[in-house]
């Protein structure tokens, strides 16, 4: 939003706060492609979202098996709450990468969520996120639809966030005077400059703050030619230790929220949805076996859901390890046969129009990640 | 002297208060005893609120859903009526009043800051309807009442409380070889432990992952914890006080972090108490808590030098909380000039209220509620304002509580909330407020701050001072 020409001129006196002309130049030359990352906090269960057609799943989860699933192919089905996702699948605009995860096996939400956002190996070891670093390398800006700024976006160029309030702001002149007390170059000052240069549509008082109405605002901003190219959503509630349930259980409810975000983006972005990619991100999957409370425990491998016009074709990508106990991780979890960071690196390469290796170098320290860009995305 | 100390460890100095002569002894004198809550209105007991909660869940799940299963509209209307009867929209606001009244008026603001710290350390996440009914009393009755004893007692009380057991699903935990486990298997049902609570007890409440425990340790601790549950009853469902149930407990000895825990005496429940004692005496536990205290009160990246006196005090007194708190207050003073911290939204709000004498929280009279109509706007203001600022103390989303470092609280949108709140609350500052006096009492470079306010009307002064750099940092 600060990359539009008008605000760029308005901020020309304080160039460092808004990004260099180079950034603006790159952003305006580039065909606009949008990347939307939806964080599914709590441990999204790939075996519930995209259940394999395997008797072993039935026997491990007698009480929480999802009924009425939608068949995707001979091996996999889809949770019935992922309705929009399935419509997109039929239009070749949705795909799944199964049996994958970030390289983290220790089952702690906090460590896992830190790593899914930082992209590193040591919990709390990084102060920036993979998306922030990728955007900085590609010289692009993003918007987070959440109240705090997620780690995922940190390290980028003045990332912005949006979450409507009912309160009114002081007038501009007073805010300018407040801004003058913030040290130049401090992140506080950066945040203040974002506030001062915010478009009016985002300054209005809004009462409804559920995920869907936020998705509407994000869709409008993303659809703009000079709007942000990256948006991040935060959905919390996938940690279903109890009452995970089948098709109408807690996990289904959460998947339905994810599906709602995809639906709003598709409906409101118009043609821009064709130049958009939505990917899911979670800290880990859940154990194969159900627990005593009709829920599941923290696990390892899970699925990544991908939707939007930049998806190459409707396909379940997987080097499927199977659910036999010898192929489970630690004897308990679906294994991850590919580092999920490969998918995110490819998503950035496709959306930011930069080489996979370039992004890998800047966002993931040149680690060994396989280039899956061409097989997953339209480039 | 460092005036920011009074904001670092408390909420600043109010218009009618004098600057204490000796900041450190002023602070240390506040942590030996639990001050009474100052709220003059109703303070409902945890027992009563658990009963209200039980009515809410029982009526909803067992009565209304059944009665109106074919008519969604009727169901909604009945549920809204129930909401009013049990005070579902009321009690979180009342709890915030009780909390903020204590912070502003108990005469021991340093204790109140520490209370907030420990409530956040033993975070009860926004789950089911806990913020609406039970988290407030958990803070008042479980955390607050154990802050002047030993750390072990605090951990034990929190771990075995209804709130923590329910929040971390320990009632779902069934030892595979327990009586219940065997019955369930005979009926073809699954019987396993739920590792959640055991994991958080290690990771978040005591030793932290730095202690290097393994998945085996977590499972062994889950076995030891199995049986600590809230009994289920027909009319109150899960809303019954925690009782150790030997039928769910995994029998036998279990090894956690290299030590085998055996049953002492007749009841296997002693095993958990023994583990907690050892976890609390573990070097990583002291290190972890010292780090968290320094990070909350001093700076985002505390040094070993800051942490050491706190660890020493812990060692010297085997975990006596007032001694630990006093060591912290010394360290905070020693670093008061050198270190600054970005203040989280709730503490910032309370500082703002303290300094301006704004009418906050709502009065007991304003909070008088009839359980018949929707709470009025003023009665709903506490939860609304805190949510707008981005920190609803009864609603952390994760069991590790609210974060304590600047980047987490620093985003354009969160800044907007501070700007807007400064405007709203500034309008309600005491009419005779002397900003010169406020600034001279609370800021270390008053002339610089005053020149920033120069020429502004008093309503503008609030909007200029409270979101300013000097106020956001302490």
C-alpha cells in the first residue's frame, strides 16, 4: 500500500522509511502476483484434511474418522468442509502436497510455530521470518491481517499489518508530532510511518473482525494494481487434543475457516485470483492414533494445501510413505518425505518472479531444498 | 535518580502521590505479603464461578440443544437468555475491574506487577468459556495466594488447579495400564495418556527445553500425572473440583530426567508432588525463571550478570518467592538507567490511568449487574478496550502466554490502538491535571518531554505524551 505512486511521493522526504526507489521500480515493472500464507496454528492434521484411503487410518481412529469425504483420486480424499477448495480443485486451481513438514520433530507448539515462521532449525534462534527475508530479497512489501506482526513477515521491508478498530485516531498533525519523538530508523518510527501513510479505506472504524471480513479487506487490497503482494492470515485452533471429531468436529470447523478465507479471496479478487497463490503453513501434523478424548496428539508429517490460479494442476503431490507402523516417524506419526520449506521457497520463486536458488540463498541460507517450482506452480 | 524505575516495576506515580525517597526499599517492602484486593464491589469466589460455568455448559449441551434441536432460531434465543442468566458477558469485565483496581489502588503496585507476571507465566489460554468464568478466579485464588511462599508451592497449586487441568486436557489422560485403561481396552476403546499438560509443565512452567528432556521423559511424566482430573458428573459435567483419581493413574514407577519416582505411602498422587519439587530445584528452572523475570522487567535480552543475583537468591532460600522478587528489584534498579523496555499494552494503559487519574476501571456501582439484560456499554468497556489494545489478559492464545519482547507489540496496527486510546482516555483525564507535575514525577528528562508538549491544550497533551517514545519505553 505504501508502494502506490501517491504515497511514494508523499513519503519522498523520508525515503529510507518507505523503501528505496529501486524497490518501487522493481515492484512496478513486475507483473503482479500475490502470495497468501495462511498459518494454521496448533498442528493441522493432514490425515483429517486429506485422508488417505487406507484401512490403517480407520483402525487407528475408530471414533474420529471423517465420513462423507470427497474422493480426489484412487489414493486420497478431501475433508467435506473444504468445499471451495474442492471447487477450485475441479478447475485445476487447487493442489495438495502430502507427507511433508518443516524439519522439526519435537512436538512443541511454541518451538514448532517459531520454526514454521523463521524457517530455521533452532527454536527462537532467528529474529526474522522466511517470508520477510524472501520479500526483502525480492524487494517487495507485504501485509499481515493480524494484530501483532508475525515473525513470518519480520525482516522484510517495513511490513504492514491491518486489523480494524472502532476507536478514533488523533489528527494527523498531532501524530506527526508524536512521530518526531521516535528515534529515526527505529522500528517504532517505521511502524508510525506506515500508519501516517495508510490509505483511508483502512482507517475506517469497522465492527466485524472475524476472519472472513478480514479476508474481504485483504482481497480488496491484494486486487489493487499497486496494493501489497503478500498477505498473511493467522488461524488458531487446530490443537484438537479433545473433541477433534469427524466431519462436524473441531478440526472440521477450523478447516472450514480456512476454506472460508479461500472462498472470499476467490470471490472478491476477481481476475486477480488467477495471479494468486494461497498456501497453508502449520507447525506439525498430528499422531496417527486417536487419544482417549476423541482427539489426537502432536505429531510430525502433515499436508500443505495450495489454491489459486498459480497452481499448476489439481494433484496430490507426495512421496507417500504409508501408514504401516514401520514407516511411521517414531512409530507414531505420518512421516515427512519432503522438507516443506521446498514448497514455500518455490511459492516465493513463482510469486516474486525470482530464481528458486536466489530465494533459497536469501530466505533459507542456501540449504538443500529441492526445486519443485515447475511441478507445482504456473511460472 | 531513575524515575523510570517506578514505571519499570510498577505503574508510575499518580497526581496525588509523592516520589518515594528510596525507590528500592519502597519496591521491596511490597512483596512480603499478599495485599487484599481493593475492589469494593462483588468479588465472586472461584467455587461460585465454576458453578455458573457448569450451568452454562450443562444447560447448553444437555438441555437447550436437545430441546430445540429442530429449531435453530429458538435455540439461539434460548442460549442468549441463558447467557444473561449466568453472566456470560459480564464476569470477564468484572475480573478486569478487580485486576485493574488492585493494580492502581492496592498500595503495592510492585506486587501487582509481579502478579500479572505470574498469571502470564501460568497462562490459561482462551479455551471453552474459561476467560468468561474461571481464569479470573484462578489468578486471584491460585496464583495470587501463592506468591509469598515457595516457588514449588506455586507450581503445585497451579498444576493441580481446575483451570490448568482443564486447559491442558489432563482429565483426558488415562494410563494404558490403569484400571480405566484396561476397561476401555476390553471395550475396544483407546486408552492413552494426553501429553499436553506434562509437556507444558516441563517446557513452560519449570525447566524449559534447555533441560534436554526427551519424549520418553514427557510420556513418563504424563503417566505420573494421569489421574489428576476433574471428575465428570451428570449435572455439572466437567465442572467439578480436581480430585486425584487412582483408577486413571498409570501404576508403577516412572523415570523422569534420570530419576525414578516411586509411590510414597498409600496414594500414588505423591509422585507428582515429588517430581514438581525436583523440577523446581533444577538449575534450568532457576535459569529459565530468572531469564523470564529479567526479560519482563528489565530488557528484551537479559544478560547472565542480570540473572545471577536472582539465581543466587533462589539458591540461598531454596526458592522463596519474596527473596527472588527482591533480588529482581535490586537488579532492575541497578540497570534502570542503562536498560529500557517497550511497555506492553496493558501495563502502558495502567500507567496512563495512574498518571492522569482517569476514571478507570468502572466503579463497583457502574458494574452492578442484574443478570437480566445485556451488560451496558460501560460494563463491557474493560474487555473491549483491552481487546482493542491487543492484550486481553484472560485470553492468551497459547499456553506460553503473552510475549515479552518489543517486536511482538510493535506493529502499525498495535500502534494505532495506542494512539487512539491516548485520545479516548486523555479526554477523561482529571480536569485539574497538571501535566508539568506528571512529567516531572515520571520522566527522567522532563524538560525534553515538556518541550514536546509545549503550546498544546490539555486534551492535546494526552495525545502527545502517552504515545510518545518516553512513555512507550520504561
